[in-house]
């Protein structure tokens, strides 16, 4: 990080570094404040790749997926680092563009990735398939990632990637309506994950996966079926009576041509309305299409920024003082992660 900030003057480099340290320390516990610090660093050093990376990661944790995608693409162009492809694909999912997410995943897998990134990409791919209501395809992705025809008994302790894939598979089983098999997977995940790194144990805290519960549910369902049949017979009798009365009261004359014309006009008008709504929907999201490239707009903006046609993010002609940011909570010494906290750091000052 110090190497990256050497192009700045010493005073500015110190302030930028302090903001980045604060952003790293707050990333998990307070991502909104972490993002504010990362943006403050970008206001002073938008040409530094590590700063754009910090903003992108903080924005992703804070749920601002549009900004996260823009900043991480800027970081990729400036540094050549391709390690955030799974995050970029997940951002596209969050922005309602699962097709683009699948394209990013496909390109990344074709280029070759390590085992850890492969897991991340497979999780995003399965999620994108679910977004498109392609549940069988999502199941194939996860089953293949788990070795093909997986069973809960195959899970092993200590393999977090496998446990995360298994968790996604169990959630998919729930979505497909196979709650009984999903419970078996959840129980196996909890048993293989004593530290609850997947968060499954917390989700099911106080809930026991017991076969007696299934038997009780079956008894209740049987009782409901009997009640529904009784109600159905009563409804049929009532409906027959109403139909008979309506037949007796119905006029014998045929529909007039004017009435038919009015009905046709109403149908045409409804079809026109649907066409307008469909057209509006296409106009609202013109980017989604076979030729859409999410990098193009970002590249144009980046070039314009470098040429001085638009200001750098956060820049103002009246900006002569340090940006106002929330108070800095000092991270613990030795913090590790994307941003490494120094053993001794003062709060950002000017």
C-alpha cells in the first residue's frame, strides 16, 4: 500500500492511508462508514488502483452494487488484476442482470481459475440460474460442483468451499419443494461445520430436524384433506343450484352485433396496453441484450476522467479542505484482510 501511495505528496499520502486503514478496520462491522472512508480516500487519490479497489470492496459490503461494479472494473483496468470476476458477476445478479452474470462466469471459467475462485463462480452461476427460474440447471451446477449425485453423508469437516456449495444446494432443494431432503442436508452441514462458518446453525438455532415432526405434519395434512373434500361436496351442491337458477333466468335472445363489436374493441385496447407496457419495460432497461458490455460505459467515463473532461469522483473546484467523514474507529492491531491495519495509526487528520 505504501508503494502505491508514493506518487502522492507525503501529507496527502498520510491522510489517504489513514482513511484506507479505517475502511479496512470497519469493513465487517460497519460497511457504510467503511465506504465513507474509502470514498474520502478516492476524493484525494482517484488515480491510485488500490484506492479504487478499496471503494469497490467497501461498496460491495455496503450493498451499493452499482458503485462496486464500477470501481472494481476501474481497478481491473488500472491494475490488470482479474481476481474480482466472481464479485463482478454477483453485482450483475444484484442489479437484475443474471444473463450478464452468466457471461462473466463463463468467460472466467474458460480462462482458468483456482479452486477457491471456482467455488465462488459456481455459487454465482447457480444463483443466476435460479434468478432466471432455471432450477434444474442450477441443480446441475451445484451437483456437479459437489461431485455429481451428492449425498449429505459425503460432507467433510474443514472444507468450507464444499460446505458453502452444500448450503446453496440445500436452499435450492427448499425452493424446489423438497423440504425433507433439504433438512437432511442442513443437518449434515451443521454437523460438519462446528464453528458455523456457513451460518446454517445460526439460521436453525433452536430447531431440531426430527422425523416425528414429519409424521405430525402428515396427520395434519390428512385431516385437512378430509375437511377439504367435505367442503368441496357442499360447494358443488351450491354451485349446481346457482347454475340451474341462472339458466332459468337467462334471456333467450342471441348477442347483438353491437355487443360483439364492443367486446372486440375492448380486447384490442387491452392488447395495445400490454404492448405499450412491454415497450416501456424494454426502454427502461436497454442495456440488457446480446451485445451489452458492462465495461463500455465505465471505460468511456474513465477515459473522459483522465482527459479532464469530467472531474474525478468526489472532486470539486471548491474543494480546498479535507473531506468531512464520520469519526474513525481505530481498528485492532494486526487486523488482516484486504486492507492491512498498521500496528500504530492515528485517526485521520488534516
